[in-house]
C-alpha cells in the first residue's frame, strides 16, 4: 500500500473520530474505495482482464484486514 493511502486513511479516521462518526463506517468506506480503485488499476494493467479468479473479492478482504490493522494501531 502506498504511503499516501496510509496517510489518507489515518487522517480520515482521526477527523471522523473528532466529529464522532462511527469508526466502522469510516473503515467500511475506506475499504470499498481502496478496493475499487485497486481493482480498476489492476484491470487496466492487464488490458481489462482480471489477474486471478475472484480478484475483486480477494482485494476487498485484504484491504479490509490492512485497514483494520491500521485502525487498531492508530486509534
């Protein structure tokens, strides 16, 4: 994951915490956003085809775990 993504996620979580927004909502939105962007980038690299079966699902689960770990360390 790129450093800019990590900073954006952590900044978003800190701002949401100040405004009292539920952390699960923020984690879910960040996961959906990052997984869609990652899937689009991978498909562009491979000329519109997936690299492996269930690519979108696997990317979503992996990014969810990474986001939860970041949230645990930052909050």
